[in-house]
């Protein structure tokens, strides 16, 4: 009985290993679903962070315009102009934030600080984390077409 169970177990492990090593034919390896192609219209602006980086403000919803960081096709010649872009939103990747928790300033006070203030300063997003900047979602541009009209100053 024991030998029979061991034989079944080994057969199952062998089948699993064979299935994992069988190459997929006809399909390239992908890291998730293909991004959906979007067409947006709005204005291309130079980024505040880098002269070679550009942002795009989608004007389809004037009350709450969406802003994207552009990558892919070169959009430098369209800076300050209204365009239609075709592409997709790049899914965010894992980011690892490093640093001391609590901050060295809070830890160095060793109890001389009000406990409530110490908890707030040591928490993520508290006073010790600084102002920081929110990173814009990335839009990978495939094609650009100029449109009539001006961008808001």
C-alpha cells in the first residue's frame, strides 16, 4: 500500500515537472495582459522634473483633467500644442521604499517627545516623511496627431 502511494506521488511530481518544462508554441512570453489601446486628446507640456520628459493633460473631462507622464514616441515637437495620442497606460511596477522607521530625528529624541507626536511622525505619510511628490501614471505613446486649437496657458 505504501509503495503504491509513493508511485502515485512520484508520477504526479513527474507530470507536473514535465508540464512546466514544455515550451509554449506560437505565443511570446508576456508578463500580464496586453495594455488596452486608448486615444486621448489634450495638451503636451514639458515636465517640471526633467527637460527631456513630457506630460499630457487629457482635456476630455474639463472639470477633472487627467495628467500622464509620456513615454514611447518622441513628442518634443508637440510641446505646448494640442494633440491626439494613441497608446496605453503602463501598469505600475513594484516599488520598494527604504528608510528608517521612525526617522532618525524621532528615534534620537528617545522619549523626550510627546508619544502622540512620535506616532504621527513615525507613521508612513506623517510629518517625518516629507512632502514628496506623487508620481504621474505613465502613458506609452504609439502615435501622435496634431489637432486644431490652443492649449490653456
